C-alpha cells in the first residue's frame, strides 16, 4: 500500500519560477532555462510513490536536487507545483497548523550534520521535539529513554553530545527522530559525514532497526553502494532534476533505463547485489511421503532433468533424489523413496548475493535449494545460472587468447 504519492512535482528556484515549467515541457535544457529566465531547476516533474514500510532511496550526484527533493516532502522547502499525498492527504493544501501536526507526529527527519544542541545532554536532545510539542515531562522522558535504548545508547543519557563520536552523535539524531514513533523517517545523507567504517556500521544498524521497527524510510544518498545496500527500491535522479529510473537494486543493475543510469552502475560488482532469488526460480519437486519412486522418475523424465527435490506436505525441504538412485530402487522392486533421499544438499536464502554462492556452485553437483527461515522450499538456483551471472559481471573487454593462437599469428602482425 502506498503511503506517499508524489505527482508531477516541480521545484524551481528563481524569479517567477512557474514560467519555466512550459519551457521544461517543450524540451529546453536546464542551462538554457537558466540563461533565459535566471531560474534553476531542482526537481523536474517527479512522479513516484513510496510503499508502506519500505526503504525508498533517492540518489544522484551533487546538484541533482536530492536534498531539495526530501525537503519538499514535508514542505521545509515549498514546491513550485505538484501534489504530495501522505496517507491520502495532500500536504500542499494544508495550513501551517495541520502541517506542523504532520511534521510532529507523522514524519521525522534525520539530518546530515546531526543538528544537535551542544548545551544539552543526550536525553535532553532526544526529548527536545517532544518538549516543543508540549508533551508532559514524565511521558517525554519515558519516550526519550526508550528511543535511546533502541539505538544502543543506553548508559549515555547524561553525556554531552560534544563528548560523543560522530557515529554516536548520529545515533542521538536518529533517536530524536524516533522518539515520537513517527510512521515515516526522512533521512537526508544521514551517514555521509561519518568515517567509512562507522558509516558501514550505521548502515548495518539501520537495517537491523528497520527489521524491528518496520518504518517507511525515505533515504537520500550520493553513494551507489549505500543505495544498493539499504534500498528496497531506488530512484535515480539525473543532473536535470528528472527521475531517470525507479526500481529494485537488481532491476537497476540488470536493466538500466538509459545511458545515464548505465554509466552510473557500470562499475558496480553485480554479484554483490544480484541475489539467488533473482537468477533462480521454480524447480521440480515431489511431495514425500505422498509420492513414490515412479512419481519421482516420471517428473525427471518429463522435465529432462537428473534429480528432483523432495518436500513434505508443508513444502519443507527433505532433500533430493537422483535418477540413478531412483532407477536402482525400481530395479529392486521397491517404491518407498525414503532410503534414497539425499539430505546433503546445499541450501541458501533467496536474498543471498550470488557472490556468496560461487564457491559452492563450483563444487556441488546439484542445484542449490532456496529455503526460507522455516525451511520452506522456494525453488533452486542452478550452478550454470550462478556462473553465467558472475561471468556477465566480470566480462573481459578483450577475450583471452590461447597459446596456439599466439603461435599462429603471422610475423607481420606481430611487428604491427
């Protein structure tokens, strides 16, 4: 279900900005419009939706309008034109009182530079927004303490923020945003000011928090690796402020919408993003103990495969049966496949990156089964699919040449 809907959104800075919109629609470039009108295009006709409980990442290079983009969602920056619906309510039509209510209770913001008050300690910083809203002291202190525990800062309640590391200060900012339990978190380059190791740690912690909180997060970044790691879906902004593509990390890597996106992602290690579920799929399976060796052989013969997975009646994986073992069992006049089920089968989650599966794919003789945390069978990924995808991501611009080919090269070619 969509919780945020943005329709034909423009933000243009400069004198009489609305006059630039017809020029944009006529195909005039950003630089031409600036020269002719003195107006700068920040957001160019954006239309998209954010689903409830998803992490929606907006990324682009410097000057693409990312920070303007997120500030338009809560009208910290006033859009030039368009609609922004939050839970079906158009915030563009809200008066100042209603808008304050949405900012206080519906959505919170985490800033790049932390935005902390240096004269206040941790707990006073976290409860500041609740204090401004007029909440009772006892209640706001309780909510602040809960938020501090949630981000792993319990024990630091009385510390001054100046005494904390950058990563800890960002946790204070995150706790402050979470204190009033908002449904939507707006995070503007929240980790970009941190050292690389701390940044990676904060990304991991955000993923863990999201698994517990199930918030709707709109996350702004200029870092593609960060976007691919955090985003359920990613929107890529072009230098003209236009949304070039929206999709899952896998979609954007596998099917870039245009040359700009293709250049954006060309140096990414696909194998760290493409998952088993992306390259895998449905695999033949029979249900044990409802089916016997004849059923197993019939499935393998019909599909032209040499093995078949076996599950119980709840689709929980039991193992695999090979055509050789099934044929031998039938020769013996037996039908119960229990004795030939091989449980020494590699398994993985559908969300596992294929980079983690390459070693296994090389040494296993069976497809790798995909199961969830309950052991339920979701299909399989073949060795060929994994190796092909890895090869696709690491293709040589000049294919290797064999020694015999080198020896056959004419002397004049060598001289050239």
